[in-house]
C-alpha cells in the first residue's frame, strides 16, 4: 500500500467514525426530545383528569361535570387520547366512545389488573405511548363509612379509578425515520466529497515527496555532484532534503577518501615488494661474494620492516574505533613519559629530546600504554625527520582545564599553511617533503589522530615555514589519588611555552 493510500485510509476512516458518532448522537438526542414532548402532553392531560376525581374516605367517584376535560382525538395522527375505567376494567368514560376493536389488546386484557406498559400498539397497528394513574383508597377507607349507591344520572362510586392517557407516536416515528434517512444520506455525501478532496490534496501534497524519491532513485555513487533535487516546499521536506544532501556530501567525501586510500595503499605496498623482488632476482642470477649477499639481505630486511610498518598502520586505520581499545589503564602522564623515554632505544637524536612539565601535580588519564607509546613515537619520529640534528625536540606536559596537554615541538622546516588541514589524511605528504626526499609513507600522523580519537581526545597542529611545528594532544583527565605512585621530583618543572630562541 502506497503512502498516499495509507493517509487516505486513515483520514477517511477517522472521518467515517466522526460522522457515525455525530449522526448517532444527533438521532438519539432528537428521539429523546420528541419522546419528552409526548410525555409532557400526557402529563398535562393526566393532571387535568386527576382534578376530576372526587375522593372521599370510603369511596372514589369520577366527577367530570364540574371541570373542563382535555380534548381527546383518537383517530388523528398527532393525537392525545384518554380513558377512565374502574378497578375492574369497566370503561367509565371515553370522549370519542372508542370501540373495543380499536383498543390495544395488551391493554384491554390487563385493564385494572396491573401496571400498563409504557408503549402499546392498537389493532390498527398504530403505536401509542401510555401514561396511567391509578387512584385508589388508602388503607381500604375508614371503618363505618358506607359507599353510596350509583344514581341513574351516571354517578358511580368505586374503590379505585384508572386514568390512562395515550399519545400517538406516529408523527414522532415518521420524524425520526426522516431524520435517520437524512443523516445517512448527508453522511455518505460528506464522506464521498471528503474522499475526493482528500485524494486530490494528497496527490498535490505527495508531489514533492515523489520528486525526492525519483531523485534518490537516480543517484549515482560515481557522480561527485549527486544530490536530491530541489522541492521548494520550505517545510520539513525541504529540511529533510538539505539534511540528506549534507549526508550524501559526507558519504561521497568518505567514499572518495576510501578510494584514494585504497589506491595509495596498494601503491605503497607494491613499492617495497617490488624492490625486494628486484634485489633477490638480481642476486640469484650468478654467484656473488658473501659481502654482496649480506648487502642484498640487508636491503631486503629493510624493505620488509618498512612493509611491516605499512601493513600494521593500515590494519590499525582500518579497524573500528570500538575494537582498537580492549583495555584501559590509569596512567600518570608525567611518570609514564619519563619511563617511556628512559626505555626508548637510543638513536642519533635521543640527546635532542627534552621533557618539561608545567604542573607539579599528577596528570591522570585512561589510555592503553602500547597505543600511547605509538602516539608519542610517531610524533617524535615526525619531529626528527623534519628538524636538523642538534636542534632540541621539546615535549611539554601541562594541565588545561579538564584535559591533560601533551605538546611536541621542533625547530624544523615547518609545514605550509595550505597543507595543515590535510596532514592527518592517510598517505598525504606535502610537496616540500617530496623535494627534500624525506623518507616516509604519510601514515604516522593519521595513526596519531586515530589513537587520540580512540582515547576521547583531540590533536591540533601549528606550524610556520622555517620555524618548526607544534603538535598539541589533549586527553581527558580522570580523578585519582595515590601520592606514592608519583615521581614528579624527577621532572624539572619549567614555565616554558616554546623552544628558546623561537
């Protein structure tokens, strides 16, 4: 079922329920009102009839001569009739002398013997609403009081008298039937008009959405300009289009970056493999001396180590962030850096590395020691490559708000301003680096950024051509108190923000 059909079904179903409920409520209300009008007429008739009853302690007498009796029209459609009988069901008076064959059979058989029904049907099929009153002696009358004898002029004395008023329901039922037919017809007409209008409105409303769907179906991942078409509604659909286009732009950027990454990775992997294969093939062509074989093995080993580093970096960058860290450890950054630098293998630039701390307290962070060591090593290796020997490489630690700050500074060639935004991309190397023939594959800073993000921190770079570079790593600090674990006395605190002479 299409979306427009679902909306139409929901709308028309709701409208149908509303129409049915409204029509039912109106019909029931009208029925109650019309029946109450009949009841009011019957009550007024009975009140007048009740005034014609003469009550005495020992008898009850029907005495209509002194009162004006209400009209009684039995054979009219809009009629109100009445009868008076004694307790045994004998008819005492009837204004129109109603014959027995017109009286309701259910009423005649029960006359004077019980409670009359609220609604009866006469022998002609007409419906009547009945309102009876039974006037009887209370307690059987007073003792010693004799009942007078009936007189020839029509006066009669009884133990009880039944006053019954009848209201014709023919006009009420006809009115309700007409009202019911009208409500059914008008409800069907309104529902059909609403169905037509709803279908037309939904088609108009669904045009922008249909346009978006058609535009989405024609998207091509190979097309860098793939976006959803403009709908011009200036509502939530337009907001959805903009949000989806932003997502498409990010996806295309990620797709393009992944494609470049795969291309450059395959190129970087082929280079050391091709060099190793070339050296080994040359070595196998004819007999060589032991020194030449050792030279070939040394070159193959060097390329193998380079290839292993590339593979390890690529595997690390390809992992999801959640799988790169399996365990965190609570570390004091200052103490950990001292131990790491002490245990770091010596090389030509080891004497140029200077550690400084701008805090006497502990910088507790949660990290994985192996990855933290890879982060520091990559930053130091980058500083050693792009700064001349003898120039200091300064590592600074400090507390900055709720973060632990780790800074690595060098006095090398620096990075061009237009390249600063791309230095963390995999395999990116600036043109000046290529001209200087600095060894490397362009993965070190990418690995640094991935590790910092895995730790929940940030890394930024500042640089100036000819004056060096500064990399700042901010890691979230955590609270921990253990005075015996701190070895800050071995770190010389200095309030130095930059390398001397810079």
